C-alpha cells in the first residue's frame, strides 16, 4: 500500500504550482487515507498538532480505512511540501 517516494523534481513542480495558484499565506486542504487499525491516524494528527487546523475523518463503508482531511492556513508552499514529506514517512499512508 505504500506509495513510491516522490523525487525532487516532483516537489519543485508542486512548489511552483502552489505559487502560481495561490496567494500566501493561504488555506490548504490535505487529504490522506490510512488504515483504520494501527496508529497511522494518530501519527498524522500529531504531525499537525502545532498548527491551527480542522481535521475531518470519514470511515470507509467496510471500516477498514479512514479518509482524513486536514484544512488550515499555511504560510507558504514550503510548509505544505514539508508536511507532505513528513506524512510520507507514515507507514501505509496514501496521500491524495
């Protein structure tokens, strides 16, 4: 279930897209899918514990996965990319 690691060129393109499409600071919504069992959701929530965010969780129909949306205002694209890089280290996470 682990996604392949993204390379530096991906993050450079993403950084430029964020600069082109938003004025900063800006509201951004992260979306993730994690297994319902285990501690991936807790680790993800801890990643955003120092930020003012709204976290929404939806449980899949069979109860095996949780869809997590994290909405908040962030200072710049570098913060967004850093959060994605940190989240990528969480086992079995899917970043959307």
